C-alpha cells in the first residue's frame, strides 16, 4: 500500500504564505487537495479556523468553497475552452448567487484589471491567450468570491521565466492587498525562497523538515532537504558540491524497515548520494 500523505502535522498561519516543496510524487498536490477538503483523509482530521472540515459534497462543504480556492497547475486544462474568459471568471459568482447580472459583470471586469488583463480580452477564449494570460484568468476566477485561503498547486511550473516572475509578483501583491493565507506548492526552490514566509519539505508522503524560508535554505538539517537545496543553481558553484539522490531511495513509506535512516554520502569522484543505512 502506498500512502501519498502519511503522518503529517502541519499548521498554516493566517496571512502567511507557506511553501510546500519536494520532488514529483512526494504528495504535495494530495496534501493541497486535503487542505481544501477535496480529498478526505482516511484517518486524522483537517480543521479550518478551528472547525473540522465538512464532508465533501455536503451543503456545508459547498458553502466553505467561498472561503477557500485552488489555483490549478495547468491553466488550459482548468478552463472551459467553450466559454469566454469573462464568463469563466463570473461563473463562481453565478453558481453561489452572490450578486445580480450587472454586479457580476462589473466584478469580472474589476478582477481582470486586478490581474493585468485588458478589457478587450473579455470575449476571448482560452486558446486565444498566452500561457501567462491563461494563468491570470485562473487566478482571477479563484479570487472572484474573495476567499480567505488559497492553495496554489505549482501555478508557474508551465511558464517561462519572465512570465513566472510576473505571476509570482502578482500573487505577492494580491496577498498583501487582501490579506490572503496561501499554500504555495512547487518544486521550483528559487520561486519558493523569494515568495514564501515558511517552507515545509515533503519526502515520500511525509514532512521531513519545516521552518522559515531563511532557515530551510540557509541551514537545512535533514539530508533530503540538503539534497534539494544543493540542486539550486548558484553562480560559481561546482558540480562536485551537488548531492545526487539514489533511485533506490524512492521507496514508499512502510517498505523500508524503521531501523533504516538516511544520510548524505560524498564520493571520491566528486559525486554525492543519499543512502539508506542501518
């Protein structure tokens, strides 16, 4: 049995940006969906503002959608290609019946301006926009109901570097203006370091280390965290300073005996590896 998320005890403080980092398959997206109540845990509990998360698909759960939203990793897959972007931004307001038709149109136009989209783009379809513009549409739709909690599931992984910077700056500005609480899931450590207040490092479904961004990147303690931090490109950094993960370590929790531990080993060939040893 593979446990995507196992034994996690995590808090997200109000008005902070918590970064969740780790390699593909470490359980980051599953954790984000559990925080929103989209995935229900087999054991344990998820609380929001001190109250247990309602069961999925119930009336209480749907009402809570107004206060928490998800920014998807692939904006083109998250958008309906048959609807204009203005209609898609307005759709959450229509579903929850939060305003009349005129107010909804004004709110959609306001959100487009806020995320940097032009008024003449309101009637366009997703395939007529660039990747960065589509991501801005997804962000605007997530902000339509003025949520308090936002989970960003690798929102810049499919964008080039210049567009990444624009989206990251936009998220930071929105967080400061509206006092949002955010969980930023990513495997791009440079973005996480620049954006997040605290960082949680996931490995094989578990949080192996968490702390302030300065602490995690300046003085990592866990061997896996040291391996991740060593992968960040730095000017003048030699290849011998990298820590390379061994494929044999990519094993689900419960398969390795509890007596095993992970430590970093540097090889004479100027390569390094993380091994399991008793």
